[in-house]
C-alpha cells in the first residue's frame, strides 16, 4: 500500500465494490420483503383453500348425521312411551330404520348407528349398520351390548358417553379398524327431546377421505401439512402419532405455535427447531380442528438466496473488471511520478551523473513536468559543488598521511625505550620485595627452629616417661593374668561342689519318694483296718481307734514329705541357677584371659615403638641444632641484598617517570595526527559516494 499506483488501484476497486454491495444489499432487502409477503400470502391461501376443502367434506358428513338426528327427533312423538313401552320402542325403531338407510346411502359411510339411552332402554336397543368387509355395502349388525361395559370405558362405549356428557355434536379421534384394515373417524350427535336424553346418532367414515387432503398438501420442496383437533391432538402428521399432542411433544417446544392458533382463525408463525428455521401457516375448520402447513424457511426464501448468490457473482466479476481498469489507470497516472521517484532515489544514493533516459518527463505540461525540471536543476548544482570538494579532500588526505607516518615512527622509538626502562624498574622493585620477603621468612624460620628445639626436648621427655609407664602396665597385666588363673581354678572347684550338691539333692528326692510311698501304703492299711474293725462291731472298737491314729500319722507323714519335696525342688532350682552362673563365669574368665594376653602383646609393641621414637627424636635434635647455628649468617646476607635493591629501584623509577612524560607528549601528537588523517579519509570516502 506504500506505492501510489497501489493506492489508486485500491481506491477505484473499493469504490466499485462498495457501490455494487450497496445496490445488492438494497435489492436483496427489498426482494426479501417482497418474498416474505408473497410467501406469507401464498401459504395462508394454501392452508385456507385446503381448510375450505376439508370443511366441505366435513360439512357433508355433518349434514348427513344432523339430518338423521333431526328425523329421529321429529319422528319421536311420545318420549314417555319410548322409555316405558318396549312395543312402542320397537315400532319407532322399525319406522326410523328405512329413513336412516336412505340418508346413509351415497355418503361413503363405513357405518352408521342410532343408539338409545341404555339407562332407560334395553342394552342393545337401536340400529347399527356397518361395511365389515369393506365391499361398499352396509349390513345390519347387532348393536354393542352396553351392559358389558362400564360408562368410563372410552375405548368401547366412549362414542356414546363422550357426546352425551359434552351435550353437543362431537368428532371423535380416528381409530384403526383391524377387521377391514382401515383408519376410521366418527361424528356423533346426541339426541335430546324436552330435556331428556334419547340417545345418539353417529356415522363412521374412512379417515382417508379427510386425511388425503392433508397428505396431498405439498409446499415448496419438503413442506407438509398436518391436522390437529380442538385439543391440539394430532389427527394426521408425517411423524407424530394420534396419541401425541402439539403442546406436549418435544417438551412443549410448540406451545408458542398453539397459543397463536388458539387466538386466531388463521395465521402465520415462524419458529426454530434443531437449528432449522421453519414457517407454519394455519387455518381453523368449522369443527374447531386446525389445518397447518410447515415449511423450512430456506425453501421459502430460496429466491432470495439465489439473488444473493447472483449478487456475489456479479460483485466478483465487477471487482475483477474494476481491478483491470484500475490497474490501467494507475499505471497511466503513476508512471511519471514513479520515474521522478527513481531520479530522487538516485540522488539520495549520491548518484548525480547526467541521465538522458528521463528527459521525456521535461515535456509533461502538468505538475510532474515542473517537478522533473526542478530536480534536474538541483542535481546539476550539487554535481558542481561535489567536484570542487573532491579535489580539496584528495590534497588533505595525502598531507595528513605523511604527518601521521613521521609521528608514528618517533612514538615507536620512545615507546621501546620506555618499555626497557619499565622492565628494569619492575625487576629491581621485584628483587627488593623478594629480599624483604626472604628476610621476614628467615625471621619466622628462626622462631620456628627455636620452637622445634623446645618441642623436641619435651617430646623426648614424654617418650622416656611413656617407656617406664608401659613397663608398669606390662607388669600389671601379668599380675592380673595370674589372678585370673587362680580364679579359674576356684570357679572350677565351686562348679564341682555344686554338681555334687545337685546329685545329693536328687538322692534326697528319691528317699522322699520312698517315704511318700510308705505313707500312702500305711494310710491304705489303716483304712482297711478301720473297715475290718467296723465289721467286727463292738469287739473291734479299740482297734478302730488305733487304725485311725495310724491313718492320721500316715497323712502327716505324707504331708511332711510333700513339704520336704517342695523344699528340695526349690533347692535344686537354686543349685541349677548357681551352676549356670558359675558356667557363665568360667566362660567370661576364659574371654578375659584372652583379652589380657592381647593387652600384654599390645604393651610390648608400644615399648618397641617408644624406643624407636626416642632414637628418632635424638637424631632430629642434632639436625635442628645445626640449622639453628647457620640461620644467623643467612639472615645478615639477605638484609644487605634488600638495602641495595631498594636504592637501585628508586633511581630506576625516577628515570622511568621522565621517559613516560615524553611518551605522553608524543601520544597526544600521534592522536592528533591520526584524527587529522581519519577526517581527511572520511571526507574523501564521503565525496566518493557522489557520482558526477
């Protein structure tokens, strides 16, 4: 969009597109309004025409039934006898029958019936004619027996009780007659005379007569018709069944439609379901049924959509045509401006060479010709000025190069001299610092040597003391070893005595067992003696007393033996515990003996190490004494070197400072010469950008 040619093209194209879109939108909007009005009228007309056709068919059926009802009422001259006199009822029925057959002829009825009040007449009273075989001829059949069904049984006797309870003529919902495989619908009129319910007159017709109008209704491509009764129950629909209700299906989605139908005789309603917009047109029938036509909105507005497609196609073609025209006009208008822009860009690139290719612009009589002449004069003036500057810059650049070379050579020599002097000064200063550092190190070394001598003397003394202490430890361990041997022998003897004691206690236990046996035997003998004495009677009384005393003595002996046995067992338990403890002590003594032997070996090893340490300490002390005697000579020499190095370093630093001042002066001269050369070079390079 930065090129003027592009701006011209885009402007022309945008104007064309906006004009076409504006015309297209206005046309589409007006056409949409026309289509909406026409489609609305067309659907209303279609639904109204179909409703009118349905009204004609319904009217024919209603007229036949109403005529029959009127005849029934007119031919009944005495309603009291009708209910009370069966002969009168029969006569009346025979009189009305030919009239009913005559009226039912040529109506296309599948059945007609005249049924009398079952509460006041026999349960099967009345007439019933039906085309059971579907052959087109009505045959007389036995009427339904009311006594078999409850008054609330809508399926079987609702055709009678519904209109009677309603008090008016009723169209019943369609039902399927399985005998002839036909959907039927009934129109029933209740019969009243002088406020009394006489019965009903009804006619069954093939529902196809009515439903055909609904099914044959076509609107646009997929539009369809449907029929609902006064309660919004479906009577005919491509999808929903008779048991469905327009208000209740799809969770009450069509309630707005039913409200519209309830409040108007005919109308037009738009709604949306499953993202599909639909239009429903409706018209009420004379019997309060409603005929509806449902059509997808996209089919109704198909003409509008086609117009929109046409407008889009025309717009695309117009954009292409306007783009081509815009390109041509853009080239014509922008070509001089583009060429002048090229000359200006060449000037911006410092190209001032004379170019004859653009002389044709000078012939233009418009603003572009004036611009071309002005740019040409400017380029010529700048070309002359640049030529003069170029000669001057060449001379300046040559002279500045000569000056920079001379200054550079002098500065190089002075820098080399300065570097040598700085190296000498640095070496001297470093030497002085190293001498000072060496002096400090020797002083520290002397102090450390004195400390080593002192520590070596102390260490020797500690080593000698350690040797004597270690020897005492060895003697103590040997003494402890002998005492453990004695303890082991004593423990062994105690263990032997405990074993003997344990054996003796076992013997005592055996003796107690024998005593216990004797006591038990004595007790048994005393018991037998008592029994025998009892048998002897008076003669055995004295012997009974003796036997009783012997028994008591035996029991006391047995009890004492038991107590002694418990004591012996306790002694044996304590003996066993003592024996276990002695055995453990023996094991511990053996372990302690082994540890003492290891300790003895360790002390002997320590004795050897201590002796070797004392010998090494003696050698160390000899060497330390030699170093201590020689450290003073080294210290004096280092101090002398340090003083000489400091004086030489001071002199060298003064010389280096003088040379550095000269270096700084020549640096400034060199920098100025370099700057002059750079300026001359930049000027020359800048002038070289210009092509003249």
